[in-house]
């Protein structure tokens, strides 16, 4: 097989699987069941994950005239994104309405979005970065409005689209300024030329504009205002995807931009990231304390976790890159898991959206109650869970980089976060009143959701009990980047 094609094999598989889903969907009768298309999509994501692992056998290098790269760094994020997409598809298989005529579109858009996310992590040419970001974004804009029969669904899609397009404009303008200053859009060439450019102001302005676009994608403060409304309006399986996979791709891009393309501007971007990390942790946690809606609470929580992850950037070394990569994986496992449980409890129409609606969950459905509490304590950062080691490595990297105050802010915010996570956990452990039990149907757990929950529980435990293999992979990724 052509070596260039092997370097984009996961993306090709995801696109082919998405096209296959669309063709089969169009060929089926209107009243025919579309659920089997989800299994086709799941198979496509699984094969793409396998293809990502196969890329480890390739020598690190670029393809297609130096526009895309294959290395342990890209493989790490490819595997992570494909794994998230696979679990999100499995969740959707058992929770989306089976009589919906749009299931084929849902699964196809998920695969197309995943291809853009994977391409974004491997792109070393800024125009390819922009194209990949748009492929990912357009798919997720549409998925956010999947529940068209509700007022919040279209509202979420419109807000996400308008603000996302505005943020993408910042990123594109930053790319244009970099091209004007250096005469190239190739990341490695920019890294060599940026120190000798005549108009250094263009480069600084380009950095700021690109960071604005990326911070929006990871929902870091103060570019987080879209997050609560989109999370509340989108279906929970979509939120499980939105809150993890696009952010993993965006963090991979941020690592590449800062550590590989513009490391010479560390004196400028390091203090900026310090402020954004502290603001994200503080704003996200304080806002989450006030929320009664579970999805909005988890939305603000995701903003805080973006701050925890950004704390690792304070270490300008391979340790910081490895810590950021590890935290991304740990957060993905526990956050997808908690949204899987929320999806099963609240249902597609989310008739139980509030914290008080979860009262007595441990007695009504012991399995879901235990799983919810497990994922919440991982999000808090209790030992023997992935959340603990994620925060430990991130804050250790911050201390190693001299950002001791930032690490202290992170620890204090972790204490604040425990208040609202444990509030939901205590609600699940409380006995509900008899009138509440009548409105709480015991959810049916299908094979696909069982598989998704097993994946997320296993990953969260693995990262908390035996993190060495994933940490080693993250260190290899860091070594490949620098």
C-alpha cells in the first residue's frame, strides 16, 4: 500500500464508513429500521482505531508534500479520538429513538466529524488545519441540533454555529498574518523563520488570534459562553462526543502550535495560558456550584477541567506535554462515562434533568447508581481513578515549570468541584419519596450501552490503578512533538 495513504488511513476509513452509511441509508425504504447503520458506524470506528495502531509501525514522517504527519503524538490522539467516537456511537445505538428517520445522518456525521478531528491532530500545514477544523466543526454544529422537535435543540445549534464560525474567523485571520510574516503556512518552516521575521508584531498578533480560536474549541474561559446552552440543548450522546473528542483534537493542535511552531514566543504565551487556566478553573467551578440542571453543571465542569489541563502547559518540557496528553485521555474516559449514565437516566427527551430528579437512583437502579457515583468521584480526583492521576500529573507539571501558585489554585478549585460532584452523588444515594418513584421508570440497558459502560469504566480504572502504559505512550508522544 502507498506509504502516503497509510499515514492518513484512519481518516480514509472513517470517511469511507460515513459514505457507506449514507448510501445504505438512502437506499433503505422510508419505514425501514436505521439502527443497523449504527453497527456499521461502530465497525468503521473500530477499524479506524486499529489502523491508528498500525501506524506505530511506520517511521515518523510526513506525507502529501509535508501537509500531514504520522508520529507517536498523532497516533496517541488518533486512538483516543477513535475510541471516544466508538463509545459515543454505542451509547447512541441504545438511546436515540429507533423510529427516527435521521439515524443514518447522525452516524454519518459522527464519522465525518471524527475524520476531521483525526486530520487536525496530524496536520502540519495550517491550511490543512483549517480544513480539518471545519470538517469537524460543521458535523458537530448539525449534531448539536439533532433534537429538532425541542426549542433548545435548534437554539443550541445556532449558538454553536454562530459563535464557532466567529472563533474560526479569528483562527483563519491568525493563519493569514503568519503567512504574511513568514511567507509559508507549513508549521516546521514557520518555526525556523519566525525568529528572523522583520515584522514581529504580525507574529504576536497571529498567536493571539489563533489562541482565541483554539480556546473557543476547548471551551476555556473567557471563550466558554456557548458551552452550557449547547450541552443542555444537544442530546446527551452528542454531548458525550462534543465534550471530549473535539477538545482532544483542539488540545493536540494547541500543543503543536505552542511547543512546535512558536516555542520562541514562550515568554508571551506562557503568562497568557496561566491566566486562562486560572480563570477557567475558577469560573467553571463557581458557576457549576449554582446549577441545578445536571447537564449545565457538567458543562461548567468541563470548563474547569480545561483549566486543569492547561495548567500542564506551564511546564515547557516533555513532562508538560505528556501530562496534558494523559489528562486528555483520563477526562475523556470519565466524562463519556458520566454522560452515558445521564443519558440512560434522563432519556432522549431528558424528562429528569435536575439534580433532585436523581434522588434514590442507587435504590431504583443500583448498577446505574454505582456507576454514576464512580464517575463522579473520578471527576473529583479520588485516588485509584483516572481523574486522580490526571490532576496529579498536570499539577506536578505546573510545579515543575515554576507555576506553584497555579497548582495551588488548581488544588483549591478541586476542593470546590467536590462540592457539586458530591451533591449529585449524595442525591443518587438518598432515598426518594414515593411520589418521585412513580415518575422514574427503570431504564432498559441494551448490549451497546453495556459495552460502552464497560469501556469507560475499564479505562477509568486502568488509568487510575495502572497508568504506566498510557503515561509511557503520552511520553512517547511528547518526545515525538519536541
